[in-house]
């Protein structure tokens, strides 16, 4: 079987929307230790990576030029 003749370029990573985040004043945040701040940052980074994976196009959307019969 031959290789696919055409390949779609990988789409660029979607930029986060400004509507996805809200402004929160720093004065409203309780004081944190450096360990708590690192854990919170890791949690936000994980959530952001999960959100990027959700908005990534599916394999069918990325491979529209190939034949799937």
C-alpha cells in the first residue's frame, strides 16, 4: 500500500481566549507558602495542557485529504 500523497500541515496551537480567564486581584488571595504556590502553579499548568488537548482537531479533521474507506 502506498503512502498518502497529500499531508495537511499541523495546525498551530490555539491561543487562549481572553474570555477563558478572569481578573482576580492579588490582595484577595490568602498568603501562601512557596510550596503551596508551586502546587497551585502546577495545577494551573496541568489544566491548561488539558484544555489545549481538548481543543486540538480530531484525527478526522486533520486528515481530511486521505481516504478512510
